């Protein structure tokens, strides 16, 4: 999905913007033996699902309706998560376009039975597209940064968007060139 949608779907009055805090959320989950991989630590896919769930909630809150995952960028696993860890997935909208939004996610973990502070164990950036009941793109409110940190995140999200679009263009151009040369994939 992209931020481009038919003009008719985009007609209408401007939607008022929403502050970053309006949709920010934290999802917490305790890790059990059902979440482990063959090494005995929590499976990365379990963490990715929690990341997508939290980001989806934020995207839906911000856009005021359904939003679908369009891409996940830079999922980084910084430390292993263990059985018994209480995982906190913190998500917020960093940037908005016409129909899409980037959601930044931080994953923290702490032992369920200790009072030590949580440590960051992962992070990710996801792009969501807001959709209507027919699955067509719909407008989203612009995000209003409330702090210097929110503004920094908005600026960094714009850089990531520029890189995503440039990468997509380069791949399309390469494929078109190969097709013109009669090369198949």
C-alpha cells in the first residue's frame, strides 16, 4: 500500500490533527514456555506479533478506524527475552501521510519477580494504511508532535519514508530494465 489513493476517496474537509499522546499505548504480556524457540528463549515471531498488535492498536486509534500493516522496517532484537519476562511494547505514531502512518515501537523486558528496571530488548518501525469498510485507503489525521522527542521521531520517520520510496523506485526500475532485456526472474 502507498500513500497514493484515488482523488475521489480523498475529497472532503480536512481532518483535524491529533497529538502524539492521543494514540500512544503500551501492551504488556508475560512470556511463558509456550512462547519459546528451540534455544529456550522467546521466539522472535512472538515478539513481532506483539509489536504488530500494539502498532495496529495505535494506528487504529490515530486514524479513527481500521488500519492494516503495509510494512515493517528495521525490526531489531537487542537482547534475548526469557520465559518469565514481563514484556512491555510501547508504540506511538511518528509520522503521517495522507492515508498512511509510521508507528514506532520499543520493546522492553523485566523479570516478573524482580524490581529491577525494564531494559530495551527490541525496536521496530511499521507503516500502516488506514482503510474503509471496502478496504480502500482513507485519509488520516496528521500527527501533532508534543515534545522535542516527538519532533525528532517525526523527522527521522520522514527520512525512513524517503529511503523506502527510493528503494522501491530503484527495484521497479531494475525489474523493468531486466524485462526490457528479455531477462526473467
